[in-house]
C-alpha cells in the first residue's frame, strides 16, 4: 500500500471529500489530509468538499476553507475519499471522484468494497483518523494535524471507550498528545458539550423511547415536527443513540429521525454480539458491526415494524 506522500507525488489538482452529514472522524480525517497537503505541498491546488460541518469542529485549522458547493468543473489529478464506505456516501462530491485521473480511499467501514484505485481499508481500525495517521510521515504531523486526528479518534471511539479502541489507537493518541494539543478541551467541547436545545430534544427522545422484543431492543423516534419544536437540525441529534444504548440489558438501540422528504434515518448501536452492519446493509445502509445506519421509507409505524421484524430474525 502506498503511503500518503507516494500518492501525492506529482499530483497538482487534488480533491478530498468525506461522507454526507460529516461527523468528527470525517471532518478530522479530511482536514488532517488537507492540512498535510497545504503544509508540505504548497504548489498543489487542493480542495476539500464537505457538507456544512458542525460548529464544534470549526476550531480545526483551515476548516473555513472547506467547500460546500459543488460548482467546480475541473478534472482532479487525484481524488481522496475518506471515511466513506461507497461513492454514494460522497454525496455531491461523487462526480469529482468518478471523473478523477487517480483515486485513493482510506476507510474503516466493513461495507467498503475497495472502490478506489488505491485502497487502505481496515474495518478493525477505530477510525479513519487512525489509518490516516499511519499513512502520514510521522515526522510531518504538526500540532494542527494532530488536533484533527485526535478529534476524529475521540468521536469514533466515544472517547476511547467503544470496542473498536485498540492498544494501537491508544499509542497513536499518545503520540498526538505529545504534539502539544489541548486534548481535554477537544474532548469536552466537541464531544460532551451539548446546547440547551440538544439536551431538551434528547430528553424527549428518552421519554418517548419504547422497549421491544422482550426488552432487548430500545427504539425512539424524533419527527420533523419535534425537530422544529426544539429548533434543532439532524446534526444536533448526535449522541441520542449512544444514550439509548447504555440502557441496562438492552442489546440493540435504535434511534430514528424523520428526514425533510419524509424518509427516516435509522441509527443502530449494539451491546454484545449482534451485527448492526449486516442489519443496516439489509436495508441499503452500512457501517460497523456495533454502529451502523440506513435510510428507510414508509410511515413511522411501518418503518419501526419492518425494522423490528428483521431484528427479531437476527436476535
Ligand atoms: Mn469513521
């Protein structure tokens, strides 16, 4: 597998993108690579495309240079897809990936079919940021790059707690800490801090949650109407499914919210041995064994009952 420097060699126009609805690992990994290129390849024309990112990540260097419009018509010498299981997850940036002369993918989703020319895919890795670190020249990881990578690792491991966290994850995190980053501030301000409205909508979701299948499965739904009532957007609902998961004796936590088009975004989190990725893939989604997601169609009641039928077969 080619390291990042080998892939970047002799490439002038370079594009980077992550998945739709960017999370911490997506923002962290893409900005880490962007910072690396901006710092060490000053002659390259590099562009990072992401949907608007949550405000909590805007302290990361060069976040203000992220492009959220897809009006460029250039053919990229190299296009790098990060934290994406398939080209569909690139959203509007997929066209750049598809027309690029060379493509590179770094990811840790089990559903990833190695869709690029060069692939670095390890489903057992905690985060794409962990993989990006391995591909960089360790000597060239600046404090600003370390902040990006640490943020992504914190988010995809639930602050080094989920089972995807390995000794290697902790070793890399330790190296990043030595770069002088304010690690406790990153954890507190990007992971734990919630706005008043976010806490209130989480409270509603917990109140409305129901247990199914002999109390092995917990489900909660937030509708568009409720999101308007609490003045929140989908990106403000992060963390709800993790709170559902810590319900005692629950095997599978399901958090569902209604999209603007009336479809439903389903997030799955697992305790113990249940394969959330294969359940999500059954409904056209993807993810990891213990954390996955998909989009489902129908009424709220239909979505919940269709999902529970499939869960029952697999429990
Ligand atoms: Mn990730």
